[in-house]
């Protein structure tokens, strides 16, 4: 399954990219996170247990058990607060 993955804030800085195309092995947000973590280094660190981040699919925030439609736009970003 092909996805367009966008990174924001500290994740964009740590990963050194704003977006990429990913061929997902699996179908859920958890599968994507695991696939990215498997890259090791900053990927495993920033997306590991205890790190705060959110996932959105086609601009809707989802839980890690959410499935992706083909060619989805997936955003991964740290939680933000406003005021």
C-alpha cells in the first residue's frame, strides 16, 4: 500500500525530511509506526514507547489501530497546545 507521509515540528527536524512516499507492509497506523521504527536510530527513538506523537490520516487524527485507504496522506507530529 502506498502512502504519502508528512512529518511536522521536531519530527521533521530529527528525521531530516518533511515528507516521503512509503510502501506500507500492513494496513494500520501501528504497522506504519513499526515499519518506521525498524529503521533504527532517530526513527526508533522518536517513535518509540513513551514518546508523544499523533497520527492523522487525510487530516483526521486517528488511533494506532486505524487502517489506511490506498494513497492516504498520513501526518505524524508531536502533540501541540494552543491558547
